[in-house]
């Protein structure tokens, strides 16, 4: 601020005031894209599993925005399909060289167009990064399909599903805790002990010390069984 002084009754008084206003550019704040639906479905037939991940995202802002997902597949699984749906029209994905695919996606993002890109998080890993650019005030849904042959381990088949929407669901989150007020359940523990020649000496004494401590921690209503094995095996009876 600058002033020019004049004289009035022998006193200096301001006759002109110049005010300089400095304006700072502030970037507008937009509502971030939101996942409003996430659904995972797996069909298993004859030990072959096909998993479909369907996600629906809305962009509430009046500018195009990008949303990213991190997908973790089972170790032996592979992606067999990816489809993005915009305004009820399906756009299936196709494979390109890494640099070419990234270049095409960046071009679409710079133009504010809807586009999607999938790439490995790391070489030879089962983790993928999915990037989806959503047009202003629009909704997008995409379907990711992966397949795997389930292997039998310990007489059972295991199908793993990883879910990571990347956001808190309506302000809620999962918290696991142990309630100290609940009474412990009665246990039935089976101990399998190796009594072969390789356990002679110090190793066998360590087993005895460990069993003394473990058995002393059991509650009066708990049950336990002992299975001993060497060149053969047997269940130890209480009478023995």
C-alpha cells in the first residue's frame, strides 16, 4: 500500500491511497472417484477355477480422473480377460507391448478419455496394477477374469481370493480382537512325537521338557492324545 501526503491545517494528511492485491492460484478440489460396487465370483468345475471380479466406479467430478487398483492373483493363476463397460457398451482389452500400451493409455488420459491399463507390479510376479481413467460425471464398470488349476495339498483343495478395493467402505473397517470376557473353549489336542533313533539324547530330552510345559498349561476339561512313531506308529493309551 502506498500513500501520498498533503497538508491540511499544517498537518500531513493522505491524499491518495494505492492498494495492490495479490491473488494466489488455488487448485480446485474435486471429489475422488468412488468404488460403489465390488463383486467376486468363482466357478469351480473338475478342479478348474474361473474367477470373475466385477467393480463399478463413479467419477462425481466435472473433470476426468484416474483410479488405480492393486490385484493379487494366486500363484498359478493367469488373466484370461478384461472388459470395461461405459454407457452399456463393452470394450474388451487386448494385449500390446508394454511401452506401446502405456503410451496409448497416457494419450487417452491426456485427452480426458475413458481408458484402462493393466500391468505387472513386478516382473514374474502374480501382482497387477490396474489403472482406469473415468470421464467427468460418469460411471465405469470393469470385469477382470482369471483362471487356475487347483492343486491338491494335504487331501484338500484351496481356492484363494484377494479383495482390495483400496478405500474404506462407508466409513467402516474391519478390526479383529480377542475378547477377554469370553470363556475359553475345551480343546482336544493331538501330539505326534518322533521317537526314532535320530531323536536320541538331547533332542529327546527337549521333547520331554516341552511336553511337560505344554501339558501343564492344559485346562482340567481339555483332552489330549499322544501318537508315537519310529519305524512304526501307535496311539499311546492312558493305561500305558
